[in-house]
């Protein structure tokens, strides 16, 4: 019989989000000033859109 409460608590997407958030927290705590948008984008791995599609 299937136990409805026997579920995996690991969620790959959630773990990825936690890692990104942790990286931001660490970077912010190590910085004396606010992180710039460019620094945040770099930490999150955001790629620049050149607008040339």
C-alpha cells in the first residue's frame, strides 16, 4: 500500500534557489556597500541581453 506521507523532501529547483540566495547573502555580508545591479546579476549568473535577437 502506498504511504501518502512517504515523500521525498528534496526539490532540485528549491535547492538551486537556496544556493543562489545563500550566495547573495554571503556577498552582501562581505561587502561594505550595497551590491550593484551588475554585481547581483553576476552572482546570480544573469546573462546580459544585447538586444540583438
